[in-house]
C-alpha cells in the first residue's frame, strides 16, 4: 500500500502540535516560555522530524532518532534548562502533553472529523489565553513584594522590591523599563564615579514634567516563587526617600518587569 505525503501539511500539523504540547508543559510547570523560543523549538522539531522521515528507510531508526535526538533538542531550545533533573521533568511533561493531544486528535478524526478538531482546539486556545490574561491582570493588582539582589561592579546588594503596575517609566534612548531605587542605596558608588549618571524625562512622580537621575547596573535578580528572574543591565532611577511610603522596600519595580 502506498501513501502520498504532503510535506507542507505534515510540517504545519506537527509544528502546531509541538508548540501546543510545549506550551501546555510550560504552564503545568509554571515556567514562562518566550514566544521566539517556542516558535524556534517547534520549527526545529518539525523540520528535523520531516527530514529524518524523508531520509530514513527504516521506520524503527526514524523513531529512535526522533525520540532520542530531535525531541530532546526541541525541548532544550524551548526551555533552555541547564539542570538534568529539570530537563527530565520538562521532557516528561512535554511527552504527556503530546500523548494527550495525539489521543484527542485520533478521537476527533474517528468521531467528529479532523476539521472540527482544529476548530475546537483553536477555540480552546483562545479561551485559555484570554483566561490567563485576565487572571494575570488581577494578580498584578495585588501588592506584591520580592526579595532582590542587585549586582554592581563593586559587589552584591540585597534589597526589597515592590512590584508597581503604575510604574511604566521607560528609558526613551534604549527602550528598557526603569525601576526606582532609594538614592541612598547607590549614593556611595555614584559619588565615587563607579556608576555613570544620566537624566531620564518623566511625568509620573508628582510632577507634570521633570528629569530623573538614572544609572545602569550589571544585573538584578528578582526572587519569585516559581523561579528567579534575572534582568541584565537594568536601569535604576534614583529617587529621594520620601517617595517610598513603605520603609521595608528600597526598590519600586517597573510594571513591565515580569515580561523580561
């Protein structure tokens, strides 16, 4: 018996299924996946599988190479995990998602047709995406504080950070979010010339217009419950202490912090 292979349909179907499986695995493990990494992983997995399918004559070897090389590579591209234990957990969750999606697709093909499966899948994806955005919005409305670790050339500085959705200040030159820090925290390094100060325009700190002193440090860790978030070369605006209503916090995190 001979079959006709439509490479474009085969690639697109596997690409969508791989991306959905990776996204489900990421959500189950509460790991944030960058859209670019998700797309690159889906392309790598689908393209690699298609090339092997066209080149390999024995189906057994094709299966072994896909499961031992292509799929692990796809998972690594998506999550970029460096620890073996975490990688194995991501691998297991991704395969469970693939099995569930494959079973759902086979059931749909046998009962309601593949066309309706994709319609239902698309509708479910839109619903889950909308629900996640709504829940994320309400979570951001809560007062959330984080332990921070500021990395400078002179050493590490522990601090407390308040996640403020109202702080959306952006450096107009580099386009990065600006966090606000008590000036006294970095005053010594500024006076010694270890941090270069520049001025950033603002209109959200009690004035219609003004200039805010800002510096760029080496890095900043935000210790979240799921996993630490590292911001490379964050920009910190230097503000007077009277701006901080809560003495327990030394940094007002930008409302866009968690998007990086």
